[in-house]
C-alpha cells in the first residue's frame, strides 16, 4: 500500500515536471516560432503558452529595433587616401519566419554585409566628399543594406557613419591644406580691404577737389557780383558829382576861372616837387590874368546857363533808402556766403572722407 502511494507521488511529480517543461512565456515585443519534429507548426503570440515538451522547439524572435555596431575598418578612397571608417546600423525584424529560416544569424550577416557595402561606397568617393557628404553615404548604405536584407525579413531603418578618421599622414596633409586655405582667404581679404580703402581714399580726394573747385567758383562769382554792384554805385555817385560840378560851373565867368586857376598854381607851387606839369595852356592863363588886371576884354555873352535852375533835378534820381539797404544786405550776404564756402571747402582734420556734409554741398 505504501509502495503504491509512493509510486503515485513520483508519477505525479514526473507529470508535473513534464507539463512545466512545455510552458512558454512570450513577451509583448516578441514572436515565437513553433517547430515540432522538424516541421514548422506556426507562430506563438505573446503571453502564456504551452507546447508539447521534448518534441517541440520554440524560437523566440525580438521584434524591437536593434542597434548593430559595424566595426572600424581601413578603407581606401577614390583618391587613394587610407581612412578608418565605422558605422551604426538600426534594424528591425519584420518577418520572423524569414529571419530564422532564410539566414542562420541575421545580426552577424547584416553587420558583415554593412562592412562590405561601406567599403564599396567609400571606395567610390573622394576623401573630401566623405567628410562633407555623410548624409549621402548614409542614404546609399541604407538603401543597399535594405535591399539585400529584405530577403531575410529584416528592415534596415537607419545607418549612421559614426567616425571618419584619416590615417596620420593624410591627416597631417589635411591640416597643412586647411592652414594654406585659411592663409589664402586671409590674403584675399586683406587685398580686398586695401583695394576698398584705396578706392574710398581716391573717391574722397576727388570729391574734395570737386567741392574745393566749386567753392572757389562760387566765391569768385559772388565776389565779382559784389564788386560790380560796388562799381556801379561808385560810378553813379561820380556821375552825379560831375553833373553837379558841370551845371554849377556854367554861370562862372572867365575872371572867376582865372582866379581859381591862379589859386591852383599857388597850391602846386607850395609842394616839394622839383617838376610842375601844367595840364592847361599857360599862355591862355597869362592872357586871362592880364585882362583881369585891367586889360580890355570882350563881354561874356553866353547866358544860356541862366536857363538851368540849380534845384534837386540836376542830381538825377538818387538811390532810395530801400535800395541802399538792399545793396548793403546783398554785400553782407555775399561776404557771409564766401565765408561759408571757405569753411565747407576746407574740411576739419577730424572729418571723415565722403561724409554726408560734402555730398549736400555738392548737390
């Protein structure tokens, strides 16, 4: 009786162990493939599953995006520059059956394929293109891998070139090339700056000369205008004085003229000059003097002077006060303008060349 009970307990334990051997827990991000006696049965969805133990094989496939590191390798570029390149590949299983049945290890196969494809793509490009066009390399490598891994049920989502490291000699040559390029750009910038400075300096000198010539021209014009008006006013005054002298001397007789002439001779003789020049006929003066002293002379019969009246009409039309004030103001305006032009033409030492002030005077 006791032996039967012991046998039953042992048998129950064996059954429990066998049943526990067939329990499979599948995570939400996994899919499981069920193979029984060498034959594919089907997929097992996430959750608690039980399969026949010992004769059923369960292969779990992770459906999450996986990161694969492509080891660094030395690649010869199109321009024969040895370069160390490595990359990162992001893949995801989209067909669990193909990822298990079509390839023994899709991860290793994908990494090996990425290495060979990367070597071929880098070999078709020059070093400068590799350094500046990483996006192009990433896209070409992704398309190449995705096309090949599609038959394995693997989707290549993204490829990134992590590092491009030229070998020592190439890196030193690149450093020297970069330094030479920077020196060339600096020389070009310096030359361009000197060129612009020379152009601005020449432009400033040209504008200064133009403004100086313009100011001198305006100054001469205004000065000539002032002198012309001054001479006109002076000539008008002299003309009016001569008219007054002419009309005032008409009624004088020859005796009076003789007396005035003798008085003029007296004043001339009082001087210290050794030579005396007489601007009239001396014999006529002597004749008139003799007649003045008692000699007979013919009567002065010209009485036309009596027809003229010594009133304000002989002065002509004098300039009015308004005209005189206008002339005075005009002369002052001319002098002020000449001073302003002189100030504008000769710029201060601190004034910059080509400022806005000379431009306004020029216009």
